C-alpha cells in the first residue's frame, strides 16, 4: 500500500492512498468462493454453479463492497503507519475505484494538535474566605418564612408582593386565541410569571373589580401567531391577598423536614446546609478561575471538526432542555461557538495533564459523587443501581470526577491569595 501525506494547514492533512489491485482481487475471489458454496442460480444445483458464472452474476457487487470496506480499513492502516492522530472522520475523494485498477483516493482530515501545558507558575487566583454567621442563619430563616407565607384577604388596592386571583379573557383583533382565557388564576405580583404589561395592569386593583388591560406580545414570543401583536384582556379581580409571615413554630419546622428539636434543630440544619453550599460555591469559583486561566496561558490550535461537533451537541442539548422537537426550531449556532471552543481547548489541555501526570481515576471519589447525585432521588438505592447499569451515565460521572482531580492538581501548583469576604457576597444572597 502506497501512502503520501501533505500538510495543507496547521492541522489539516491531505493523504493519498493507493491499494494494489491484486489485494482487491484476492479479497473479491475469496468472497466469490464463499458465495459459490450457497448460491442458487437457475440451471444449477445449489453450490454447483461455476466460479465464472458466479463472477458474472455477483462480481461487480462484491467488488463495490470490497472497495467500500477498504476505503475505511486502508485509511486506518495508513494513519497508523504514518503515526497520525485524526481529530475527526476524513473527507474521501476517490481517484480510481474501477475493477482491475488500483484503488486510489485522497483523504482530507485534521489531526489533534501537539499540546504542552505551561505557564502554571504565572497563574494567580483569589480564594473567597467566608463563614456562616448567626446573622446569616437568621436571614436565611427569614427568607424561608417569605417562601411559605400565609395569605390573608386585603380590602385595599393590590400592590407588588400581593396575590391576586383573577378571571381573564383575551382577544386579538376581536377574536379569542388559544391560552387567552383563564379562571381563578392566582398571580403573585412581582414574580414575573406574566408579561410585564399584564402584571402592571393589575397593580392598584381593588377586590371585586374589573379592568381592561392592553398587552403587546414580544416580537420573539414563543407563539408565532401572537408574536408582535396586541391583545386586549378583560379582567375580573376576584381577590386581593397580602402575605403574612408564618410563625416559627413546630408546623413551620415540620414543613422543612424537622419533626423534633424545634427551631434550634432547624437552625442547626439550615446552618449546616448553608456551610455546604458555601463550600461548593467557593469550589466552583476556584475551578472556573483556574480553568479559565489555564486556557488563557495555553493557546491551542483547535480542530474545526471538534469545535463543530461540540457546537452541534450544545445546540441539541439546549433544544432538548427547551422542549424543542421541531428541527427547524433548533437554536442558532453562533452563540455556541465561543463556549464550544473553550470546551474543546479545555478537553485537550485536561487530557494532556492526565496523560503526562499519569492521573488515574479515583474510584472512591466516583462512589462519593454517585452518592451525592442519587441522594436527590426518591429512591436513592434504585437510582444508584440504574446509574451503575448505564455505562454512558457512569462514563459521564467518571469524566466529572477525573476533571475534578485535574483541578485539584492544578490548584496545588498555582498561586492562591485568600480574599476575606462574607456569605452574602459569595452566595449573592439578599441582593
């Protein structure tokens, strides 16, 4: 097999491959002999047709099959022979594929870049240092109270924070539309569940009052039939209720899973949870910092094929989370290009660190991560079993753990300065 390689770009390679006709014919002959043992042809007993007849009947088809398979296998042989590491599938341009001829083709593909991790000594990070105080726990419990208010009837006009119960009927150009009607709909003003113009039209309304509210749907509204159009809503305000914070009693504690120990036990559990969240948040910040600076310190030539694959994966994942099923509605690719480039660059750098530093997957950390994940499920043991039986899911968990191990390795080699702060600033709580 003849192979020649030409560099046509930083990572692009143009490889010409020639497979001798004798190799093709040998494979074709072997397959024809196999076919002849079972072939049923008119005028011959099964398996008794002459090889010449078998060749006339099946030769062209088998030749095409052999050529198709050799295009793949010979490419794999060629890149191994030339010690090339393709970053994606090749674009094949046939030159000669006829019967009796050498198989000749050109394969155009990208290779993985050579990656060397450097500059770690110049990376400097700021680590937030904070603790959870009694005042922080007080503020969190107050926030929990606000999340479970008791509602009491108000006789005044509605205002932000109130809950109004309404009936409404909307029309566009005098005609009703799907989703434009509702009865006994409870809306907490200020939560942003409804369009801003609609909520604004409910401010100042008295109980048992009627209103007419004009609302223009945004140009990018999810319903194309309503996008950019103006609707008129006839609204009946049936109730206006104001929030009243619940007392800190056993009932309140039970609502958050504390059946014994009262408010003291609730404060203890809330504080423990706040400390866990604070630790996780600081970890996420440090990870983000060190990975961003790793990429900045190590520019890498990126294979376009890998970036494009990552962009496509991100588009599909976003569409899935948005509930999009129509392929024509998949998000545009442009917003994903920079994040995709970062992911590809990080992947190359992390893989290089794993290889050069011989970092091996810590199975104990995999088990710990799995336990954290399944703890949120209704039946953790069943969830754990399903995870362990799903190889793809396990690989994702293992990749996350291995990435964390690399982050730990990096954090042990860069300069870190403690930055005193507080819980509210780190967690953006109460802002």
